[in-house]
């Protein structure tokens, strides 16, 4: 799925997934309990890497998703994009 959100207010990331050929696919992921944006990105990155795909986190922020209210609110941002090797994020 291109978008996977845990319900509630959480950190989210935008990931560009790409193979050696063909156009990239853009994915949005949020994860309940993620202390850092890298925690929201990690499960998706690991799955993409297992399938031989490249995963690049382009940005992130906070997202508040409510199924019952049919509402998605996107706000805030995360420092440090693009991520650099060795940075804490």
C-alpha cells in the first residue's frame, strides 16, 4: 500500500522506494509509539531492502489520523532531512 497510517497523532515519513529500473513509488508511513521519525521509517525500509529495493526518506512531520471523524491533519516537520549517515534522527 502507498499509505499506511496508525490511527491517532504520530510521527510520519515520506519514503521514495525505487528499483534499478522503472519509476519510483512514494510511500507515507506513520507508526504508533515512534519516538523518532527513523522509528516510523524503519519497518518499511527493512521490508523494501528485503525485496532488493532502495528506500530514501525524503521528509516527515506529524500526522493526526481519525477514521471515525474521517480526518487527516498533517503538520510540523522533522529536522535533518535528507538523513546523513551517523546522524541521530
